[in-house]
């Protein structure tokens, strides 16, 4: 009984830093956001900030942000899931090198990555120079929704690949071999074994891509040239 009580105290002690971290960097920021949302410039209580979301310009920005984040999440999913399956079957991911390649761009400064895409997608950028070299017409991607989409998908794709890859790599191969021995085909194995077991990683990736892409404003400022106003841009301008 004493040993169990001692182990429980140790677990509580070990959870202390996480508890402090959650208070400082999750709960307190949410309280600050709530304070700004329900007070005016003088600090008095108001609902004007909440009602402002119903204005036409805010609804337009919210709808554009929602459609952009949904499209970004779908594109990341369509790219990440087959890629995770390829890495699992090839065994390359087990060596850690391929996963390292996906993590490596995240070590670079976020603004520098977005500025690099601005140079690539500009009218006189690297992409149009390559297209002209091979005899194709240049494309007008600068300051457009397509440029924002490319930047968002590039930036958040690792957040979709890694959770899905971790989920599919943990699937026991013996289960798949047993299904093959029982006569299950490839599609049946995927539908009844692989996909259900990868749902936790899939949901984690969707949340990690959808939420930040919904409120992104730096990418739209740089790659969109300020022509497309997302809800993140509205919030940033209001502050």
C-alpha cells in the first residue's frame, strides 16, 4: 500500500512541469484572448467584438479562410497518406532519414521559407524562368489564392505526414499477414485493418493542419500580396 502511494506521489510530481506549462502557455493565453474579446479599449465589458464577426467583410474573410483551410487539409491528406504508406512498405522511414528530410525544413525560419516561395512564384521568379527555358508559357501565380495555397500546403504538410506515418508504422505486420492467409485482398486489408488503425494519426494530422491554416495571416500577406483578406489578417489588423 505504501509503495502504491509512493508511486502515485512520484507520478504527480512528474506531472508538475506539464501542469505549470499548461497554465502558463495554454490557460492564461486563452483567458487573455477572452479578456480582449469581451472588453473595449477602455476595459469595459462589451459584446461589440463578438457581434462584429457578423459584418459582411468579416464573414467574407471567415468564409475564405474556412474554404482555404479545408482545401489545404484535403490536399495535405491526399499527399501525406499515400506517402506514409510508401514509406512504411519501403522501410525507408525506419532508418529515420526520410523522416529527417520532412523535419529539416521546419528548422529554417518560417518567414525565410515563405519568402523563398515568393521568389519562386513571382512573375520573374524561378518557376517562370524554368517554364520559359523548356518552351512553356509563364504562369501568373504571384499574389493569388493559388500561391497562398501552395505556401500553406508546403508549410503544414509535415504536420500531416508525421502523425499518419507514426500510426501506420505501428501496425503489427502479423495482423496483415494473418489477413492475407485468410484470403483478404489488398483493398480489403486497407479498408478493414490499415485505415481503421491509422484513424488516430489521421485525426491528429487533420487537426494540426486545419487549425493553424484557418488562422494563418503571414503567408497570405507575403504570397497573396495583401489582396486576399483572411480572418487571420483581419484579427492582426484589428490588434
